[in-house]
C-alpha cells in the first residue's frame, strides 16, 4: 500500500513538472525574445508576400499578426521567415520558427510522424490546374502527356501523381522548389500546366502579364484544409494559436469589426463581454491578457475583414467566400464556444 502511495506521488509530481514545462515553453521564449517568428510562403500574392516597400501582406501574414496581438498586445511584433515547401516543416521542428502560417495542409502523417499540431483551419482549399487558354484544354482529364509544374515536398505533388495514375494518364512533372521560380517557369511556357491549391493558382494568375490568358480548369482533386502549425508537446502554445484563429471567426459571427470593437465593449451580451475581456477569465485561461481578443480585432480585424482585403472579390484574386464563409451563411467557418 505504501509503495502504491509513493508511486502515486511520483506520478503527480511528474504531471506537475510536465505542466510546468509546457507553461515555460514557446510562449515564454517568444516573450523573452520580444517578437514572434512566423514561417510563411513569401511568394503567394494575397496570402504571404512582401509588397514593393517590403511590407508583408496577406491572409497568412494577418493570421500571424493576430497571434502577435494575442501574445504581446501588438500585432507588429512579428518577424516573417520565407520558407519553401521543403524547408517549412524542418524549420518548425528545429525551432527556427514559432509557428508556421504557410498554406500548409493538415494530414495524418504530418500530425503523427512529423510531430506537428494543426490549429483551426484558416482557409479551406482544394487542388486545381491552371492552363493557358491557347492550349484549348477544357478539363484536367485532357492533360494526357502534359508537362506539369509542381512544388516538391507538398501534398500537391502526391495528389497530382494520384490523379494521373487513377485516370491512367501519363504526365511529366517539372519539379521546382521555389514558388516564385515555379510561377516563372509556367508563364515562360516551360510546362503546359501549373497545379497547386486553387487559391494559389488564382494568386499566380493575378500577377501574370495578361491574367485573362489563363484559365482554371473545373476539377478540384483534393481537400486542402490549410492551418497554422505548431510543434507537438506544448499545449499552451497550441491553445493560443488555435483560439486566435477561432477568435477571428467568432468576431465575425458576433459582427465585431476593427471599426466597431470599441463600442462593442459596452455590449450587454454576456458572450461578447467574455469574448472581449470585459468579463475577465478567457485571457487568464490561455496565459495572455484578458484583452487578447480585443487586441486582435482592433489591430487586425475579424476573419471576414482579413479575407476581403487580401483575397476577396475586390482584390486581384477575386475569390468568393465559398467554404470560407461563416457556417451561418453556408460555409465551414465555425468556432468553438468562448466559455
């Protein structure tokens, strides 16, 4: 019986010690450094790309800024590291970055073998095909023998191989690691087709010399839930990143925007009071300031604002909300309860 009690005490101590390590993990490192380091693509207009003045912009960029706002109360305390598809996971695993906000698809292997945790989806996508109109192709099933530009180390490469194999079609992959170089190769005519997530294809087309010369084929051959990613083993950091994305979504559902968030502090709705930190508790549970969600929305905006200014119908990408609309409007964007 005494041995049992000793073992129980040892287990309890181990649990407490483990919890302490989690609390003193990534969040403490980020705060000590004074800046969040976010891995991004660096060459996808509308998602993560510096403008002509070197200012980073895009949906994934704003997601990283939202995390910085939650942690520091300042959305500008973030440094961006451009990573290729091959570099991105090792960079996260080796702690070169704190979070990966780079159009990365959640998969079983990445979650298990690669030891990664995927936060809430910040963009639902699917893989498609972009071709020049002069090719006269109307369907991806007409791409027999085509040379296809594709990034290595991605689900895109595997999905394309599966598609051509499934349809008993021959193809010639032209594999180029850098996103910008891949785009140049396609527009230079080195390949017949460019395959990637449909959002990226729209981004590539938007910066073409003559965007109207290119057409997205109708087939979407995969599901690509794109999420911010963190390492296994730090539950608190995962919680902060995960709930940051959900805060963006919940704010839109509450009709809280960067313009009206100050007036919404006076709302009589208990749920909004909890969300914005008027009623304390949510921030303490995460290990951040109770005004964390307020800071996110005030400085970055809600999910709808982020979507529309970066990739929406009034941008060169001209993307409809579709699956990325709120669940109340037929989309998949749905947040868990802030309680």
